[in-house]
């Protein structure tokens, strides 16, 4: 059996089903112990030619066999079949429902965890929790309770009947069992440690495989198949070694169980045979006693399996508990209020930010305002802090109170759901799901509104590309959208953001993979469809943002200047240098292409 704060609740939740299963199990165990008495009647009848019924001696005949042996045995068999079916349904059903509910809790908790948690815990490790670890806990919850109850009831009833027949022989039979229980208790800790190491090795192997397959294009491009294969072999060997270590311990425990069980058989045959020789027992009684002991062999084996199962379950439950106990770093404050619908205003007031665990500030004393409906370009060198700005708007990380406001409301006083619902976001990586193009675009809108989907695709200038595919909008994309080009991925992501029609739109370097003509079409469409709504566009090309209402120029985590393109070019030397260098590069590219 397995106990812990994350699983105890399920014993109460599924108590009726498990109690019914225990009742069926007790009936099966009691019925099973009728068989040794029938064996005794047959053996004594064959030896002495008579049999005893309720204290009366009767001839051992065919009528006796049919009426007092065969018919009762048929009833016992039918009862065993029905009872075992019922307790399997009860215990297995409760275990499966527990697993389903616990998996749902784990997934629901994962969606509330911050990005920092997923940076520290890789996908392979998390998938191991949802597969191997959860299945192990399910086994302990269902079969663990079953084996414990079966070992308890069947063992106690069988030992009680053995004691009624001969107490001395029963005590001699139990001596090896005591040693077996002691060995099981000693090995429990070592088995748990081995299983924990096994699961950690499996997580590493799973994560390495997932990462390799996700980046297979890069692996092939750099001809690094051999290197990745070597890395996989190393992790696979570690996984093999940890599995073998655990299997050795589990096998050793099973061998010891078999050794002690067989030693008890020797004791029963030796001392029991002596009792038959002394006429204290007859042959039928010895067979009956052996039948009772045979019945408790399974409980003894169950104890060893429980030890091994509990060690695995405890290790897996600890890993799952670590996930469920992880506290979300980003959460609503106790005094949040639901504001009026946001209109698009933004204000940064001397905001300084440092990533958790980092050694230096990424943003320093950032202050600027964006009026509702403005189109703002954000530009700066790589690593200047542009993406960090929009991450803070989305409440991906915590910000100090009084440093970031939306429509005059401190962002920390607005529910996180409201903030994110009001912002449509196109990230740098342009993540697409392995689903149809229509479903990817409608991810932020109504999946049944085909007109809105196509309208968003036209605004992102990707409609003509989509209809050129054999299945059009029903084309299923590969993992992370690998079946479309980089420019198409960007435009599908833009369409997904536009269909949300949110007060804020953030595009993080979202037109870098398209040509200049397509870029101008998208920017023109954004001007028209986003009129009156706030748009923030992060870019590296001056041509992308020079027509914006204002431009935010960032360098080394600080806002250097804010203004129109013309104003910045006139008064900001660093901005002017960036513009001149980009124009010079464009002229060189034109000369090279003409040549």
C-alpha cells in the first residue's frame, strides 16, 4: 500500500468500490480454504474406505464423491470465478480512475507553473512523470491494496486453521516467514533508492531522445548523427545499468522468498510425517495442513511483491509530489480587482528587472508611456531587453509594484487572466501545433468561424499560400509547424494573433522571415485593422518600424530615446548610426545583386 498527502484522498473517494472489492476478496479467500478439507476426505476415503460426514462414518463411494466432493468443488470454483471477477473490477477500476484524476491534477497544475519551472525541468523528465511514474503509483494504489488485504485475510484464516490442527507444527512453519519479513523490511530502502535512480535515468534518456528528434534537421545539417548516437548510447547504458541493479535486488528478494517457502515445505513434510508415524495425524490431515500452507504461499509472495512495489511507488510518488508541490511563481495578488475593459494604455515607471537567479539587471530604470491606439516600434541591438519588455507585459515574470501600468492600473492588481486575455502575442519562435492550419489560426478565436479565419489569414498575407496546399486550411502541420516555411509560420502566427482582436497586439520580430514586399503588405493591413488599438512591434530592420507613431530605442537594458523616426534620427546619435549602417548594408546588397 502507498500513502502520502497526494494520494490519501483517493482512498476515501473510492472507498465504497474498494470496500465492495474487499468483501468479494474475503469471500474468495474463505471459499478457497474449503478445498483442503475436500482433499482430506478424498485421501482418507481412498486409504480407509470410509469417510466422515458431520461426525458420522459413511462408506467412501461414488455417491459420496458426487454429493460431498464434486458438487461442493463446483460451487467453490464458481464462487472463486465470480469473486475474482468482482474484486478485479473494483480494485482495477478504482486504480484507473485515480490515475485519470491525478493526471488531470498534474496537468492542471503544470499550466499554472511559471516559465522558470519549465526552464529547470526538461520535457523528458515531465513526460516520465506522466507515464512511468504515474503507472507505478496506479499499480501500488490498486494491486497494492489488493495484495495487502489478500495477504492479511487469507494468511490469517489459513494460519488459524493450521493452528487448530497442530499448534507446534504451525509455529515451526512460521519461523522462516519471520526471517523473510525482516529481510523484506531491510531491502525496502535499497529497492526504493534503485527505482529512483532508474526513473532518473529514464527521464534523461527520454529528454535526450525528444530533443534529438525535435532538432533532427539541425543534426542532419551539421552531420552530427554519430555524435548524437554516441550520446544516446551512453544514456541508454546508464538506463540499462540502473534497470539491472533494480532487477537484481528484486530477483534476490524473490529467490529468498522461494528459499524460505521451500524450507517450510521441508519442515511440514518432516515433522508432519513424524506426526503421521506417531498416529497424531492421519494422511488426510497432513494433506489438509499442506493445503492450508499452500494457500498462504501467495500471501507470503505478496508480501515480497508489496515490498518491491512499495519501494517503486514511494519513489514515483515523491517525484510526482515534487511537481504538485511546486509553487507557481506568477500568481494573482490577494487584492486584485477586475478593471473595466482595457483600452490599450501602457506606462513603465522606473522599472528595473532581473531574471530569477541572474547576476545582473536586464532592464534598468525603464520609463515610457504608450497611449491607447498607438502603433509603437521597439528596436535595439540583440540582447538589449526588447523581448523582456513584452514578457513583463504578459506577466510571464513578476514585476515590482508601481512600475508597470495598463490603462492606469498597476499590472499586479489586475487578474493575470484578464491581462493575458487582453494581449494578442506573436512570439519569436512562432510555435505552431501539430494540427490543421485552420485550428492553429483559430486557437485564439472561434474554430467554427471560417470567415474570420480566412479574414485573419488575408490580413497576414498568407491566404494565397494556404489555398495552394492540397488540403487548404485543413492541411495538417508537422510538429512545431515544420512542414511550412519560416515566413509562412510567421504569417500563420500573425493571423492567429489578429483573430483574437485584442486591445493590445505584440509582434516580437514577427516579420523577419518575409520579404520586403510582404512586410509592407502586412504593416499596411495592421494599420487598417488595428486602428484605435495598441500595437507593439519589435524589429531589427529600421524599414519595419519607421512609419510607426513612435519608436522606442533600447540599448543595454535602458530606454535611450522615444520618438518618431525623424525625431530620433535628428537627436539620437546611436539611433542615427544604426540607421546609417543599415542603409549602407542595403546599398551594398543592391550593388552586389546588380553586379
